[in-house]
C-alpha cells in the first residue's frame, strides 16, 4: 500500500494518511476545509470546494484525477446545506460523461463546530498496481 500525503495539504490530524493506493484503488480519508493557514471558510460551498481541491491533490499524488472517482461520500451538518454542497460537487464533475456515484449523509457535527462538510472519495486507476 502507498500512503498519499500531498505536501500541498495540511498535515493529517493524527496517525493516518490523507489517502492510500493499492492495486489501482485510491481511497481518501474524509477531507475537511482547513486551509494551510489554519482558516476555515464560513460557508458550505467554499468548504466543499476546498475539500474537493484536497481530493484532487490526493488523486494527483497517485497519478489520477476526478475522472477516476467511482464514488464521493459527503457528510453535512445541516439539511439546508445539501444544495450548496451538491452545487460544488456538480461543478467539479460537470465535464465528466460518466458521473461518479454519490452518497450524502446529514451528521450531528465534526471535531470543530466550524466544519460544515466532509468529503471522501473512492477511485480506481486501471493498470496501476500500487
């Protein structure tokens, strides 16, 4: 297994990798919108876009991109934020002919109350062995 920890992302909060790759599969940890300077955007759409930027960096570290994503899983803290999250997701995959599967769950919260959304991805890179 190859650990994926792009230098462009903040360090993981604990003993885990931002992503892992094995036998063509890429699995990302849930990404939160903590900017490298420690700031957190205040609205869901901006947070989701930062989460997707981080997922893009993890995929790139493994040699892939959003076209390799099989599924996004997202978690939002407020039902009224679902539309803003979906706008960010839809913009990220608009150019794809085959859209990835998607799961969206409403949760009670994250490690800090400022976090409003968390996004993770499962991707596949054909022909990759590690």
